[in-house]
């Protein structure tokens, strides 16, 4: 992104450049409605309509369109803006783009609409980042996380930290003023309030540790003896005939990996080679690789029809008595038949609740951005320094608290350098 100029009129195709029933162009900038009205019929209706209205009309001899109008101060960017819905035709995209450029619009850069929204105060920096997160989200859980940040949950949490810090800082500064005036006062350094705040900030920052489980997907590994039905379950969960299934023992050798969703959780599902003593060199290699995958798993689902085998396995695994349509013996294990489907829904619930407990959240919130985790971490470090230096000099402590406030302010974009904004917004795609 080369400029932060918000005066010119920008436009972008906000939907994919692909054939479809409808597509949306987005435009923003002072004078953009007047400019569009030159090629729109009925022109007067568009020119004079109030904000947040939707006008149906014709764009020259190109297409029938619907235009959503936002006057200055309204809409996404906070500037005069419009969204134009046309038919999703590749030639319409080219003709409309060419017409808009003729009218004085320039193609928007990636993230430019959201950056204008941020600069006009329509959203803070955490909400701007949430726009990117919501577009990139690929599971109901990441969608909910992004949506809550878009609604301002993280902004409010950071504002609450700042407000507490200002409360803590006020008596310290007062004391510093008194000290200059040589006035004695009973002053106690607010250790416990600072420590409580550090704990809250650290708890929020710590949620970043498990964010890969949501962003990249948890590694769920299906393990067990040969013929337990691992590959059959793998295919059932993927709803696709991905792995070879056969009654021959030792069918799966190389482990398989595939992405899938289990009850809203993004998962990287692994099917592995059946575990048994084998003399076959290739099968031994397959088993060895599968053991490594099991070691690396976030969650192991161990399948076996044999209850004694299940009893001897690791207690932290989900142990499942498979092929339960053939023989059922009593035991404290989940029973599954991939043939009748018995137990499949329950297994998904158990996997989902176990994954849910692996994911760390703080008041339901999770930090998913390295920038935000870093900012919280730095704020916490400053506060720890404020405590350490409190005995040396109150002015030093006050300085560190001021630095912590600055770190928190940067997180919401209260203070932000051009380079930082460029780094954040340039990762957005065009039209956002
Ligand atoms: N009756 C019954 N048969 C099953 C069930 N699940 C799988 N099978 C059958 O058991 C045989 C082995 O299934 P697989 O899914 O290939 O077993 P696997 O655990 O992947 O076996 P390996 O790859 O050899 O380790 C196949 O013939 C399946 O059709 C089940 O729940 N009930
Ligand atoms: Mg298999």
C-alpha cells in the first residue's frame, strides 16, 4: 500500500472475479455518488436519495444494477460510498471497471476500504484485523471468534485494561507531585492491583498458545490394531472414499492426512497403519511412522474390538470399542459400528468436547494474531518492570506504566505508525 490518501475515489470488485448470479462493486470517496449518477438512470433519483437507501436502475447500456448509497459519515468506510450490485458476468466487470475509471475512480489497493474505516474512526485496529479474520475463517469456531472481535470484544477488553491502568497511575502521579512539594502522605504502592492486572493480561495473551488448534486444525489421529476399522471411520468422518478399506490385515501402511470439520472444530484427521508385530519391512516402516504421528497428536482416537487391548491403552486417549455390531462385551468404552453407524454421533461429540477443552480462551476470547499477542506480552513486561522499579524510584515505575499504556494503545490503533498500518492492511485482499 503506497499511500494513506483518503481523498480520492476508489473502487473494487468486492466479490470474486468469477461468473455468478450477482456480483458487488464497492466504491468510496467524496463525490462518488455524483460521479456514478453520470452513467446511471434515473440519475436524479440516485443523486438525491438519502443515505442507506437502495436504488434500482440502469448503468448505461451495460447492466441492470442495484446501488446501496451511503452518505458521508455512514456506511463501512465512514465516507460517502456506494455498493453496486450487477450480474456476475466477466464482461460486465471489465466494462463497469473501465467506466468507473473514466469517471475518475482508481482501483483500490488491498485493505484500503477497511483502512479508511479505521482512519475515519468507524472501527479500531482489532476490529479491522477481525475483518480479515472473518473472511479467512474456515470453521464455525474461528468465525465466532472473528465475529466477536468485529463486534468489539477485544477492543473493550483492552480498553478495560487501559482504564484500570489509568486508575492505578493517577495516585502514583499525584504522589510524584506531592514529593516535589515535599508534602508527606500515606501512600502505598498498588502492588496487588498491578499484579491482578498482569494476571489478566497474561491470561488473555496465553490464549495465543492454542490458537493453531483453531487456525490450522487439531491433529486427531485414528490408531489401533489392524482391521479395527480405522480407515472405514476415516472415510466416514471425511464423507469420502479416501482410504483403502479391506479385510486384509495391514492394508494401510503410509499414514493419510485430510482436513475435516468435526462438530464445528477444524481438524487434521490422520489414518494410520494398524499396530502389530510384523516381519514385513515395509509394514514395519509404516508402523514406525504411525507411532511418530501418534506421538505428535493433539488427540488420539484408539479403535479396537478387543476390550483387553483397550484397557491397556493410554487413559488420555479416546478409547473406542469398534465393530460393535459383531460382538459386544461390557466395558467403560464408547461403542462404535461403522456399518450400522451406532456410536458415530456420540464419538463426534466426545472428540468435539475434548478439542474444546484443549483450546484456551479467556472470557470466551482467543488471541489469534501474533501482533496482538506480542502487544499484550510487552504491556505485561512493562508492568512487571513497574513493580520491580517501585523501590528504586516512583518516577521509574510511572514511566513503565506509561509504556504499558502505550503498548495497549497501539493494539487498538490509538497510536500507530504508517509502517505498522501498512503491514496490517497490505495483507488484506482487494475489496476489503
Ligand atoms: N462388521 C464390521 N466390519 C467393519 C466395521 N468397520 C470396518 N469393518 C470392516 O473391517 C475390515 C477392515 O476395515 P479397515 O477400515 O480397512 O480397517 P483398518 O483398521 O484400517 O485396518 P488396517 O489398515 O489393516 O490397519 C473391512 O472389511 C471393513 O469393511 C464395523 O464397524 N463392523
Ligand atoms: Mg486402514
